[in-house]
C-alpha cells in the first residue's frame, strides 16, 4: 500500500510488469508443496473469506498431510523489511511473514487454499451490538509472550493506541479514523494523540480478557480490519520505540533471535507458544533463516537447481523472473517447484483521468479498443493473469461477474469507432504515462498501435519510476491514461468504492477524479449500514453503476508465481496476503 496525506489509497500505481511480481494480496493457489502443470490462469471463480465460528477459532490448526517436524528453512529475498513493528506494517508479504511471530485479534485460517476468518487472540471474530457501533472481543486462555508472561486485553489496547502516535502515519489508519469518527488520520490525532495522552475512552478493558470498542458510526467490517497487524498487542514495558521495528516481542510460534536490516533475520521456536490456542499457525520447522540482497534471478536459479541451500529454500518477496518462464514450463521437475496463484483482491486496470477525458463515449471507446491480449503477452503471457471485466476482484465478498463492454481480447476497433462518432468533440490525441523500463516501453508501443487503429494518436510519457506515483496522482497532472492496480485492504468491497470513487476524496485516492453525484449519495447511504452482508451487497450493486461511466478499463486479475526448493513442503500462495506463507512450511526431508 502507498501512503498519502489524508485517506488511504485503494488504487496503487504500479508498472505493468509488477502485476506479475507484486505480492500484496492473492487468491487461488497451487496446493501445498505443489506447482501447477499448466501456467495459464484458470477460469475466474469467486474465492472469499467467510467468517468462521468460535469452534473454527479453537486450536490447534488443521494439520498438513505429510508434514514433518524439524530442520531449518531458508528464505531468500531480494530486500529486507522496512517495518516489523506491527502497527507500522502495511504490506501483504510482511503481514504474511509476521504470522510467524505475531498474532492479532482475528486472522485467516487457510485449509486447502480456502481462507476463513477466525479468532486468533480472540475466541471468535467478535460480537457487535448497538447497530454495529460496539464490538466486543474476549481473549483466549493460555496465550503468552515469548518470555512467558500472559497477553492481556490492556496490551491489545496499548498496541492499537500506538496507531495514533507520531511515527505511525504509514501504517493502516482505520483504528484512528473509526474510533474517533474522523474522515482521516490527521483529524483523528487532533482528538487523541496516542499513549502520551493517556487511555482512549473509546476502548474499554473491563478485565484482562475483554476488550470493547465503541465507534461513533456503524462499522460492519471490524472482524476483517482486526486481522491487520495493527491489531497486535504490544507490551508497554517492552516498547522500544523505533527499535521495535527491528525486534518486536513474539506471541506466535517463533521468536526473533537476530535481525540485521537488509542483511539477515533469524527465528527460532517460541517455547511459550501453545498450539491449542492457535487455529492458524504451525511450528513444524526448528528455525527460519532469512537472507536479503541477492537478485531474484540468481535466487530462483539456485532454488530450481538445488544449489547450495536451494533445496531447502523459498522466496516470498520475489516473483519468478520472466526469463525463467520457458525453462520451468518445459522441465517437469522444475515446473513442480513453481507455486502460483491469483493475486486475488487486485485488479490491474487501464486508468482514465475522467477530469481530462470527460466524455463517457470516449472512455467507452477506449474500453473497446484496449488490446488486452497483446498487452498481457508483453508482460509474460498467461502467467500474468486472467483477463478482467469487473472493477472488483473475484476474491471480494459478494463479487458478481459482468462485462459491460464486451470485446475480444485483441480489442474491437469497429465498436470503438462507433462510440468515438458519438463523442461531443472529436478526439485525436491522448497521453499515456508509464514507468520507464524495457517492458514498459514495449507495452506502450502496443497501446500506441491500438489507439492508432481507432484514429487516436497516443503520446507516450515515460516517467522516472521513483516519482511516477507522485506525478500521475497530482490533481493537475497532464496525463490521460496510465496502468494502475485497484485493491482492497481485506476481502470485502468496503474499501474499494468508498475510498477510491467518492468525488470528495483527494487526488491520491481518487486519482482518476471520478465524479458522479448520484454515486456520492449512494456511498453516503451505504456508509451507515451496520450489517456486513447488506453493506457488501449494496457496494457490489453500485459497482456496475460506476462502471457504466467507464471510469477505468479492467485488464487483469493478476497472478503471482514464486519458487520453493524440492525439500520444502506446505508451500502455497496465501489467499489473502499473496505470497508463499512461511507459517505453513515444513522440511519435507526432515
């Protein structure tokens, strides 16, 4: 996720090739320890995380068939972690990895690739009252820190209170906003500035096991939001400030014994973790050793060849490099070491700046002429993902399949010209911004050729990758089109339209400057719904109203592929966090 001055963006500007490599959220994975024989994406099918019961929340976690205990697992990633402090984590792979040592109020249990939201620290996913304004959680018995001291409700409260404090601006902002009824974090911290201001009255802890949240407005999605790392407990006596980013205290099955940023990270078993309290994680391996800094291509080659520690290694932050696609497809032994899955809650789109391309007929023409097949081929072919037709992902609760602008994958130039003929003014030139690199250059040329067939000159604007997001999301930025990715922070639609398509949002959230007063009014009505199912259904219905305006052109439900060594079992793409999940891994040769 990217940070911004006020609200959180649900649209993440990324280079086109990043839809292959990005690993923030994912769905539909290969089985544990398996790689798919067919690199092409499967037919789109919904896969969402239902709410589990109190029984589902009871440990131990469902065993993995054939799993063994013992041994060391090596995780080789190109980069280290900017943040391990749970209240600062805001990236899916880091969420995923932190499951090894951290626990939250709720979390996703994954069985056979299917996610269910269950109680983690809590006995269940929460109980609401007062129309969704009050939520109550009770902690499980027997959960302890790595030093054996019990986890308490007051420590959960303290961790959440930290999200208001200076230095936590880049983490999720839902707790500050929701607990104070504020439109953004800046307004929230004016009401409460974090632990330095004492206790926050909106959170009650009547005893060591009970925590009650009081929200000024109905909040239907608290169970899902409570799975974010920001809902982790923190012990005030062990809060080392910026140092907590290096070595947070463990409540999960492993504890951090050494961490040198951007060099290595070593984990060992946490002797005070009790499997009967945990319905999610396992403690199969004795030790995890992370190394950072090696190029993804070199790491993947070592893992596929079994050189050095390759046979006992995985990568969780790097995607399979396109240079190795053909090799892994042709060699069955290597193909089974590739672990693939849909990047479930993401949709890669061609974004249209509605404040510049104001005529819906022109935007509809772009929807018809967009050459999905040629664009995907430049990005690596079918491995990149499935062709998309909807604004939200099939991983979002209540998702419905539709296609308002049906066209063949190669585009429909004749249909595009029909809509251009209906435009209020002739359109002969548009601008396309992109991050400059060889793949993006080729992709830009594909788009130039397609627009030219419709009689439009597409002026390409290669930008410095370091400044791309800032430049395209500026309100007055002179760009008509760019590729971007829309996402949600959990698998319901409540953070897509409300946080990306209301006209009052700033340019970093509503980067296309979409403006439909009727949609604004409906979003404001839906905001007051306290029932999660009703709210999700209303938002999904509204999605098609938005798409009738053709504000963006859906492109891909992207996929991700990573590699595991032949001695690693339990590897699958986490259906929410979008990378190989370390908490399920084991040494198959132990």
